[in-house]
């Protein structure tokens, strides 16, 4: 869902994935697709404004390398930091704890003149309302990979766990 939202915001989108997802990504408006099995994004990209990290701490150093000065790395799977705690009005103790835990990535980014942000999607009514408006205004619909009845929940979970879903996996409940 981040691709159509980024396009709505006027951003040029570059993404990586396996060959099986290339056509779907290009159809969503991706301007450059990198097949991670054949190419390394680090060799191809530089001077990028924003990186949305979905890989986690093992890739943060490389993702920072491709950013331009003052670029922003927003991690969905990284490590919470002090900024995250302050933005969410956490207690002083949590702010100190997250500040300590995330300090490695904050320092790494600061040394390069870049920013590290941790973002946690939460059930926040205002946040969901903004996203819903963007989706509705642009007729953005999620890609559905497969639909399972509840009786096949284990198969659905296996499908997701294998990491090769080409969109959302839905479990239906019959009434």
C-alpha cells in the first residue's frame, strides 16, 4: 500500500523485489524496479531523498548509504529511538530506554548528515482516517493474493510465512 500512497504524495518510487512481482509493481506506478536476485540496490542507487525500510537492522547501514545529505530513512522493522518515544509522548523511562536502544542508528545517520526515523503503524483513528482518505480519493485498492476460509487458517498462515504472497492474504469467516 505504500507505493500508491507515495505516488499520491508526488514521490518517484523505486523498489526491489523478485521477478514475480515486477509487473505488478510497475503497474502501480513504480518508476524503477530492481530484481534483488540479480542486482544489488546499493550498486544502482544514490542521492535518494527517502528510504522506507522493510528489512530491518541488518540493512540499515546500506540504506543510509544510498540517501542524499539530509535524506530520511523511515524504518518499519528497525529499532525504536528517542524521536519515536518523544513523538508518541512515552514516559521518561521509555524515552530513555528507546533513546539508548536506538542511539546506534541515530549516531550512524547523524554522522552522515541524514535522519533515522522509526515508524510503528498503530490503531490510531486519526492516522487511519488520513490513510483512508488517500485510498478513497485515489481509488486505491489492495492487491488480494489469496482468500482462505477460516477452516484453512493454517494453510493461510503457511502461505504468508513463506514470504511469497503477491498482495494481501484474506481469511474469511462464514456466519
